[in-house]
């Protein structure tokens, strides 16, 4: 156990903490995504789930969770909401009836197609403060941080 100090705690400049900036950027990215996709009623996580299944039809829920970096219970809830909206369907696997394979419905595909310009515009808005020449480097460095720290996540990505 640490001994209590009679000294006042040090002041820490939050602006010097990388985690603080990442948390703030996440808040901003979600806000921009929701603004751009308001007509479609999609959250960033719902979009990732739909697009993840569209990219790999027949994915099971556990694999989808690993692919998009979510825990399995959160993924199940997201799929429940997408299924209730008629955007995704769960089908029993022919080889293991306990496994549910996922499929984006025609309505889900139409929604993804309609929302794509808004999704891409949200990405542009997030990166807009950076000079065009710096954006690829920022994305490379961001990807490097995510990959190097992936196993520290509560829901590591399978990528």
C-alpha cells in the first residue's frame, strides 16, 4: 500500500495527455458521424457491423465482434437492433445450429449504399483540420498505435 503524502497532488495538464486527446477525438468523430448520418439513423458501431457483414457475408457473431473490435454482448445488442429494423438477419449454421451466421438484408444494403456519401464526408470532416499532405501519415500512425496496442483492448480486433 502506498503511503499517503501530505503534499498537495501535482497539477497535471490534461492537454499533455495523449489519452485525453484520443478520448476527445473519439467524441468529436462520433458527433460528426451522427450529424452526417442523421437521415439514416446509423451509429458508427451499427455502420461497422453492417459493413463488416457486407464485406464478409455469412460471418458469425463472434467473428464480427473480433473484426470490428467489440465485445460479444455489445455486438449481440447491435445485431438485435439492426435485425429489428430489418437491416440484418441471423441464420442458423448448417454445420452447428448454435452458431448464428449474419446476413445484411436488401434493406440493409440499400441503407449502406445511401449512407456511404455521408460516411465518407464524416471522415473528411474529421481530417479536415490537417493539411492534405499530412492525412495519410496521420492515418498510418493511428493504425500503428491501434495495431501495437490491440491486445491491451477489452475487445481486441481479430485483424
